[in-house]
C-alpha cells in the first residue's frame, strides 16, 4: 500500500462542547465548499450559523503541491465571505496552505474544523503520525514534475478566475491595435480613450464586487452617448441654462466671482448633466419592475445601491468619452494648430489622458454617487423622494464645485477631487454593507 493510499486528508468539525463531530474526507477531484448554501459540500444550518456566508470558504489541493512520498498539500481559501475565514485565530486574506492540526473557523466564534490526515488502518500509531508531519514540513526534492515545467497544464482552469486573464488579454489586444493605429491620430486617441475608460471602470467594478451583465452596463453607456448626440441635449440646455439660471460663460468665467459661478455651475452643469447620466439608471430600474417574477429581474434591474453605482459609473464613461473626444479635444486642437500639426496632436493627447483617468474623481464619482441613492430608494420606497432629492442635489453640488474650482485654483481642484472620490468610495462601502447579496460579493476588502 503506497503512502498516498494509506493517508487521507480530512476536515473534522469541532463542537462547542469540545466533542469531535463528523469527519469530511477531501478529494483531489475538486474543492470542498463550506457555507450555508444547500449546494455546499458542508452545508451549515443557517439558523445556528448566521455569521457564515452562503458560500464561505473552500478547501482544495495545491496545484502540483506534494512531497516525494506523495502527501498532497491542501489550502483553504476564503470565497469573499462577509465575516472572514480564520486559521488558528488569524484571519486569512485569500488562501493559506494547511498543516496537520490547523484549526479553520468560519467567522469569529463560528463553526470550527480541524485539518489532519487519517490512516486507512484502524488506528494511526504515534510513530506514523510523526512521519506524516515530518514529511509535510520537509522541503521538496530536486526532482521536477511536468506540471512544474509547464504550469499551465495544472493551473489552466484557474486562469480565468484567479489570474486576471480577461483584463490582461484585453490589454494585449489594445496594445496591438495601438501599434497598428500609429500614424492615424483619431483612431489612436479613440483606442487610448476606450482603454483608459475601461480600466477606470474596471477599478470601480472590482471595488463594488457585484456581477452585472456586461451588455446592461455597456447599454447604460450607449444610452448616455445617444442622449448627448440627439436633439435631447438641446432641450436640456434650454431648460437648465436658459429657463433656469445655469448660463455658463465660454471665456473668463472666473470674472463672475466664486459664489455666482458656483450657482451657475450648479444648474448648468451639475443638475443638467447628472440628470442626463441618471436616465439610463432609471430606465434599467423600470426594466426590472416590468419583468414580473422572472428570475432575471434582480440581475437586470436596480434593486440595491450597488446596482445604481455600477450603472451610474457606466453612464459616466459614455458621457466622458463624448465630452472629451467630441468637445474638449477639438477645442484644444483648434487652439494649438497654429503651432503645427504635431503640437496640436500632442496637446490633444495630453488633455485626453488626465480627463479620462480623472473619471474616478469626476463624472464617475458624481453619477456613481447618485446611483447609490437611486438604488437606496428602491430598497427604502417609503422615503424614496427624500433619498432621491438628497442624492441628486449632493451629486450636482460636487459636480458644480469641481467645475468652479478649476477656474480658480489647482489646489482647490485637488481637494474637491479627493472629496468626490471619497464620497464615491464611501457610498460603495456602504452599499456593500447594505447589499442583500453581500455573501457573494467578490470585492477586495480595503481596511
């Protein structure tokens, strides 16, 4: 009988009365999942273990990790649980390799399991126990396996989920396209803008930690683009900049003074543009309410603040691309063309990069912040109008303050940008806390 056949890794539950519970053998065929979900391999009673997430943690073999004697290494990985996974009293961030005797706890004071090896014989002698522990702590030999020489053979299935394969592949694609577009400034600028805006949005998406259909998020951006390119923009301009006191001077705006310019920016930029970016969120909200009891209604609609933030940030991407590529870059190009074609192209590119990257403290911050309130109003319907009013006017005020600060002081602009980003991230963290699906949230936690 080989050592691999004689010893088997198991998890054994430890009860509060110090008694040993059921043992769960580990299989090299796949992970053993622990949580409250009935589909988990170790399904825990939701009435007793409320601090345990639906899919809390998993124990799985380390790829290509074994001693020369054939003892497999195992690791425990937290699956984005709300209350954390602990090994020997220390909270793990992602995964941790296990040693015999390690105690795994799901949340503080949650259910506890001990990891060890058991023998296929009736009892495991003391000398054999020492042999197992010594083998697991001994360094690997100098022999090299096929999976060590070609890691992709053993970890290929994990790449899409744990190695940022998609964003890395998209980056490679954009790099090739940028090389091909050298000499064609318009296409080059469009590709740079698309990549940078996608990267900025991906950052917010990962911070939110909730899955949303890609076509729905892209649709929010497209609706905003269509609004800006349609006659609807003229109606918004007429209402907010002619009927309401939102007329903004095209030159020497600082001559109005800070208070008056702030007031005009509040109506002419803040209220107008935030309403335009909120329209896709409201449309998706209506879509969700019209789906009846369809299982897609919660995935497609707006039912919580995280939904609103994701859609609002997506709408901001569409708005920023149109505003930057269609308005600001042509203005800079025309104003510097006298210095030569190369100088004008360089000035345009120098404007493009900070404007698109600045979305996380600009348009994405305002519309994502307003999206939080739209989603919150879907959860707290009795106070819907109060919530929407606070969100709309606060987002518009931040927007107006940013535009006004840019006319007076770079330092003030920096402070407003930091404030806007702080408001967005605070809204995201609160939304994750309020989320009814927080046990499935995949966001990296910032402490």
